[in-house]
């Protein structure tokens, strides 16, 4: 009898765990937008964080940021970073560019997903502006520039787990949108965004000694 009760108990545990797994999997698929939002906010799964304002603190520690570009096989675009890599200081606001070309003879709408590696550095990579998760329309033969405004959070310096990290890779992959909306970004909107970003002063204002002392006393 004891063995029977033990077998039944184990069976209940297995069934319970299986049911929980199926429920969580179902919620994951049903709540894809919520999951994407969670990833963007927390950096989970190699997704970068979305910052609401530019960095105001810069440290002396430098890190290399590599830019990677990929396209789905059915897209018909050429997509690449203008710079393969740049070296920035933690907290430094930086502007990078990607270039995309529609190599076909008809309009195509694409959208980009992204991630950061190593994954544990993702929560510290903060994007202020980018073209990701936005439908982008390219006309036949059109070549466009797509900007990314970002910084690597200076708090990374306080995370001892990341002391050995010297390079972070930002990777984008463009996929074709089979049923695009009417709101896909076009050339005029894209240029307006570039003009706005290039007009921003990316330098962190230096604080004079009086301000620093006042903050220290506060």
C-alpha cells in the first residue's frame, strides 16, 4: 500500500508540473506583446532596455560596441551597419547608423528584431531611439539610413559579474512583413527622425565644483 500511495503521489506531482508547464507555455504565446514589453524593459533574453532620457553620467571605463546586421532569406534587402564597431565610455550617449537597400523591383515592408550579447550585459544597454519593432517601407531600389541612439548604463561598472566584458554586440535581424499596415515608416518620416537626432547635443554637461559640492552635501 505504501508503494501504491508513493506511486500515486509521484504521478500527481508529474501531472501537476506538466499542467503548469503547458499553462505557462500557453500564456507565453497568448501574451506575446506583454512578453516583448517585459523583455524591452528588463533586458531579459538579450533584449536591450528602452531608456526615457539620455545619460547624465559618464565614467572613464571604455567598452567596444559591435554592430551586427542580418536579414531573413525572403526579404530581398541588403542591410548592414555603417560602422562595424565603436568604442564608447559607460554613460556616453552615442549615435550609430545602419543602411538598408531594397534590392527588388517592388516595395517591401520589413521590421527588425534585436538582441544584445553577452546576454548578461543586455540590462545595461539602453536604447533611446531606434528603428526596431517598427514597420519600415522601402521602395524599389531605395537605400535608407536608420539611426540608433544609445548608451551603456554607467551602473554596469558596479556589477562585478561584468568586469571581464570588453565588447558588447548589438544585433538586428530584419524580417518581411506579410500584411503591412498603412503606418509603415517612409522616407520623409525617416529623414525627419535623423534630422531630430542629429540636432541633439549628445555630450553630458560638465558639472562645476559648486554643483558637485552642493550635491555632496545633499
